């Protein structure tokens, strides 16, 4: 079923105005970091033994959730040893420590945020015992803000160090998210190599704020081409080879078709696992239709879904997806992000 043009238009406008992940939520200079006693969750067991291909295929078939069209499970090479997907479901909190409006990561003090994340992880684990849950902190390391000729604001490395430390304390992983504004992935991604060389640090890229047409961030939804994405995949694959580490995960956010063009040309390599994350907000019907249009119909490798604590319930008749509803999507999301 196709999403109506009117619904998609509203969805696009709502996201540009109220997503609150970048230009509509200004960064403050107040550092919200605090120290606390070490939290503990079950450690991630990274196996570097060869992939059991039969087991991999079985897990991928389960994620396809009964699809019979041939789209899912998506076709891809077997990953290198140590791959996290499809062996874990990642549950992440998204945001920035300098802003309370970009997401739950940054909105709450550290201890409260970690407690809430662990509660979400426990609920997901109880709902689906077939796959371990892996907690994650997804930090916006480059925001589409600032002035001058770039409209991108790079966060200080000390903040990234803090996030990596917090994630390690709960035996989780870290994602660094990049909003390039008027910059490019070629200029922004390589400067993060020292972090991407860490086995438990991965990458997210947000086409919404890739302003190729000269608009200011937030005035128009941006876009990435397959060439942009392939540059990042090649870079990450090079990092994996250079440092002899397990595969990297690349999250690509998407809630319109134009945000990611020519999906069939996106490279699929053993060193990088690609997740298309449906990150639009709105009522459940609209989110379900958008997931079908931009994830299900254009398979790459893995699927993700973002849940908004506030924006999904902005209107009185709106309600966040229940966790069991999310697991009824085809394919099942293996990456869950809360904002």
C-alpha cells in the first residue's frame, strides 16, 4: 500500500520543523556530564571464529518475518568474524550532551538516562528471548548548526570520550552520528578515524542534514547518493582492514525516498554491515507505511526503527509503537533507536 502524497508531505514538513535533532535545537555550552559508579550489563562476547553460514542464514530468515517476495532477507556477503549482526538486537539512546532537545541522551542526567536505557533493554529482551540485547549510546558528533560556509558544528573530542566511556561502563557500544550540513562526508568522516578504529565504536550518517542544494539545514530535507554512502563504506572497510578489527555497522537514517538515492548501487562488503533506520516521527499508521516504503521495498542489508518519546505522541490521538508492534514489522528491526 502506498503512502498518500498528502501524508508524506505532512510527514516531511513535520520532520523538518520538529525533529529537534539539529538546527531546531541549539547547542548550549553547558556540559551535562557527571561521573557515577560503574553500571553492569552482560558483556558483549565478540567471536572471531569463522561465521557459521547456516546459523547466519537461519537468523536472517527469522528477521525477514515471513516475507515471501524475495526482498527479505536481503542479499549480502557473509560478514567477517566478530560481526554483531544478526547476533544482537541493538537498543540505543540518541542525542547530544550539549542539548536537552536533541534526544534522550542529553535530556536526562547520566544516571537517570542509563537506568531508563537498561529498563528498555530488559523489556526488549523479555519480549524476544531469541536474540541478546546490546545497549548503545548514539551520539551526534557533528551537528548541522553553526555559521559560516559549512553549517556544521563538530563536537569536542572530550565529549566523544565521555560517551565511549559511558557505553563501555554498561558493556554497550557507541555510534557517532554525522550531520554534514554544507560540508561533505569526505571532510567529516575521516577525522573520526581514531574512534572508528575502536572495535566498539560505529557510525551513523543522516541524509536529512546533507544540504547539497544550498539550503540551510531544517529548511529542506537533504540527501545522500549511493556514491556518498559508498565512500563511507569504503572508508569503514579500510579502517577494519587497517586495524584488524571486527566489522563496522553503518546506520543510515531515512524517512523519505529522496533522502537516499539509487539504493541498489550501495556496496555490500564483509567489513561493513548497513542498517537503514526509518527515523520519521508521527502516528503509527504513517510510521508503518513509511517503513514499508523506505525500508521494506528498498532492501539493503538490515533494518532499524526510531521511536520518539515526545514527537510520536505530539497529538492526542498519537501513540508510540508498542514493542510487540515493532517486531511485527517486515523485516524485523535489528536496530532500535530512542530519541
